[in-house]
C-alpha cells in the first residue's frame, strides 16, 4: 500500500480499480482511466505535454503500454 498518498476512486460509483489506456492523439498524449466496475471513464491530459514515468517505491517495473502480439 502506498503511504502518504491520497487514494483515488471512480467519481460515479466509488470503485477504486481502473484500467488505463493510452490515447495518443496529436498534438498531445491523453490517458484514459476506465472504472472496472461501472466503466465510467476519466481523461487525463498532461500539460505541458511531457510525461515521465519512474519506478515507484517497492517496484520492479513501471507502467507501460501493452502492445498486442502476433
């Protein structure tokens, strides 16, 4: 569990689990968080359009885009 950080939840149903998607649209990158329960979506658009993802505490990997194989 992450300490000293505020947990986030769906603004519609209050559920706390999400699936993240990358919507690479010109001229900026947008992230879409979809609630696993009610499927409501929230769009995250960094401004300025620079996003850096680093390893978190007790992590072996970073958040990344999943590419279909085959």
